[in-house]
């Protein structure tokens, strides 16, 4: 295993730990301003989107993949519809992957 | 540590570990285990999926097991695995993981009052085992109240079952993912898994605007070197969320950013 990977793992661990410990370790009177807390609520949403969007819309050669044969996009659309209907995360993923698999087998 | 050397080494280690635990009541621990039990099936499926996702992103079985054991970081692992495989700069990897886990900062700010009476080593120990399930179960029950051994037992009960379920299921996922044929396209599971985390977070218009802005910027900046587009998109998206909230007035009900309303992610 490369030093790069080990450093990557450890850095992620330290960051997560720092976020978890933060206010557990600080004295009680130290708190975040309400406005900062409100802004922080959006961080996970943006971080997830920043990873998901290119994974769905960009090919490995960095070109846009808006074509009809982009099965990933169809799978994501199916998953979104399933989420809106059932509001269940596992169903969302199951429907998305089922859609992908059906398209893949049909295209063969 | 000597093996079988009269147990003094082991005894010291055991005492060291016990000193990390907060005072707990037996009934508190039982209560914690009881409320956590119904969340374990969903969490277990989630763990398996995350394990599969990490391996299918291209991490070796050994690397994925090590990553999961060291980081205990749930969705942040799934997000950073492909970044690490692509050789993105460590700063990008770390900040992306941190952004995803900033919700723990909010949790810590919201419940730290329950833990302030404890010595630092016990607070840090409690904090390490925190995740989405402990977060939601504990805040629902006790929130901002001052802690008692009942509270701490409840917390430790939740955390221990949560921790064991996660590690068992994620390890299974890592091993299973390695066995599945490449033609199944299981790597899409990682994307769908993140999408399933993302969708429930879009509760109001600021979130929707933030998602659109982040997605557009992330796609537009995909050619930037060193995967810097990821960070650019996160920062732009965050700013647009806050701006949208300012423009539209505060959301009717401030929602804490738990990754999963169903409590499936830790």
C-alpha cells in the first residue's frame, strides 16, 4: 500500500475525528454562532453533489455525457423517481440499479 | 505487553480502557441497545453497500478494510475512495471528507452540554463513536440536557451496537464486492448510494438551488487539474445556499443536516 493512500486514510480519519470531537473538547461557553451553524448544514449537501454530478454527467475522457445511451443518467433518474414516491433510501438505490441492469442487458 | 505474565499488562490495559468510559447506569445501556436494535438492519445493508462501493471504486480489499477501520467515516469513505484511486491531491481528498462530516460539528455543538461534566479523555472517547444513528437517537431523547449516568449509558449503548453493526457489515461488503464480476457495473452502487444520501437533504429551495449550482460548477470545472473542481464546486454551492436562504428568509424549520433521516448511515 502506498504512502499516498496511508496518508489519505489518516487525513480523512483526523478530519472526521476533529469534527466529532470539536465541541466535546471545548469549554461549555464556546459555541458556534447561529449563522455559522445554519451555513454548515449545507456543507454535506454540496460535497455530495460535487462528487455525484460529474460521476453521472461526465465520461472518463472529460466530455459531457448527456446522450440517451448514458445508462447511469437513466439509473439516477429512476432512483430519483423512486425516492420521490417511496422516500426510502434502499428502495431508491435498488430501483436505480435495477434500471441500470435492465438497460445494460437490453443493450447487449 | 507480555502474554500470560500474571495479567498485570492486560490488567493495566483493561483499566486504561475502562477509564475512557463515562459513568453508566445498566438501565441506560439497556435502553440504548433497545432503541438502536431496530436501526441495525438498515445500517447493515448500508454498510455492505459502502463496502462494495469502496472496492468497486478501485481500492484493494486490504486498503478498503484498513480505510474503514482507521477512518470510521461512512459516506466520506465512499466519496473519497474514487478520489484516492484517481490520485487526487491529499488536500482535495481531506477537505472533501471534512465537508461531508461537518455535520458532526453541529451535533457536537448541539449535545456537548450532556458531556461537559466528564473528563476530557472520556469526552474524546464518546465523540469518536458518534455517527448519524447516535446523533439522531441521542438528540431526539436528550438534546441539550445536562448529562447523568443514565444519559451516558444510553449513549454508549447506542454507539457500541452501531459501531459493531457498521464494521461487521462493511467488512462483508468489502469482501463481497471483490467477488462480483466487473460486468455487473457495481461501481454505480457508489454513485446511487451517494445520490440516496443527497436526495433527502433537498428539503427547501435553498438546498435545491445549492444542488443545481454545485452540480453545474462541478461539471464545468471537471477539466481543472488536480481535481480542484470538486472544491470549487463545494465552496460555490455553499455560498449559493446561504445567499438563497438570506434572499428567501430563514427556512420555516431549521433542519439539522443528518445524512439520513432513516438513520441508515452512521
